[in-house]
């Protein structure tokens, strides 16, 4: 036979008060309840526990040995619960906590992030912000594991999963980047068509299909149907090859700082070069600091 559990916080509160006062009448006054209501809660608790908590005399009340043991137990539980409740309240109000923020290794965060952090620190000075870098190909695992609470990414690296939520942060523009040693480096105003037979680099750990579609949009704009594409294991390898004159790469200035001493840059039309920078997080991550941080990036006019 299954008996439904009936023990609740009100019963424990009544028990602790009566055990402290050893008087039903005084306890009822402290609890702003009737004596019968307090007695009923104590009886229900004793019924649930399966043993008496008090020895009841004509003019006295005292704890049984089992009652004394439970008084100590419930008092400890009550203290733990209250301390945890207060800590949770502080987290909910943004008065304490830690937020782990992830970036691409070479992302130029100063251009869009610094001002937001200053605003956040002013509003929530006791929330600690921890920063870290992650390879883009592992973004989903870093978020799922809560290694990072939030992470900045490009829209073409967006993870196709209902687990993740996104907020737009800012917009950037891709440019065609080639090295100072490239055969076209000394030409004053090269056309994009001049690069149609060149080698175009991409990064293996990026979202390959999405990045390819992004490149296809650019080539389609210029009417180029076939192009040579090769993968590098990371952005540094791709840029090394480009810097040494081997091919070119599409890159936006938020991903990597490009020195004009080592590289040449061709601007691309906005309609094919615009990329969104997104803030991503797992909707199942219960860190309350996430919503406080995300709100910094939500435009007031939207």
C-alpha cells in the first residue's frame, strides 16, 4: 500500500518552534496561527515519521529522544535551506555569480565587447566574468557541457539545434584578403574577377557547409561558377599561406586583425559581405547571469 508523503515545510516550521518553546500556546502566537492548527501540524508530522516527537503532560511538554534527534536534524536542514535560498536570491538578482564567456581565438572583441562589459560591471559588480577561447568547430560541445555559458559566433557558424538560443550582437563585413607577396599585390585596383583562378582558403574546423554557402553567395554575385577551394586545419595556417602569397581568404575584421604591411584587402559589396555576430547559449543552462548578460545586447528599439 502506497502512502502519499505529506511532510512539508509548514510542519517542520511548527515543530521547530514548539520544540524551542515547549509550549503550544506561545508557539501559536509566534507563528500567527491557532493552537489547534499548530497541534494538527505536529500530529501530521509525527504520523509521517512514525514515532512521537513530544511527551505531553498535563502542564508540560518535552521532547522524546527521537524528537530531540529530529529537532537537531530539522534545525540543520532549515539553516542549510535558508542559506541556499539567500544565495539563490542573490544570483537571481544578479548580485553574485560567475559567467563564462567564449570567443574565437583571434576575435577582435574590443570593437564590440569592451563597452558592453563596462556597462555590465557597473550594473552587476559582483558577477565575475571569465573569458576563454574555443575552436569554432567545437562550439556546440563547449556550450552543451557548460564549459562556456555564452559564446560569440558568426551567423554562418550558427548551430542548427533547438537546444540553443541566439541574440544578434553586431554586424561585420567580410573582405577579400591576400598577401603582400601575392602576384596581384602590386596592382593598384584589381578586380574580383582577377582572382577567379586563385586558391581560396577556408578553415576546416568551421561549419563547413554554412561557410561554403557563404562563399557561394559571393562567387555567384560575380558570376563565377567554378573556384578552387582548400581547407586549413586552423585560421593561423590559412593566414600563413595567404601571407606568403599562396591564395586568398574571405575574412572579416572581427575575426582576425589584418596588418596592411603583410596583407592586401579588397572591399566587397555590403549585400554579399555582411555577417552577423551572434551571442549563443544553451536554453537549458540555468545560470541566472546569462539572461542579465544577454539583455545588454538586446536593442531597446526592437
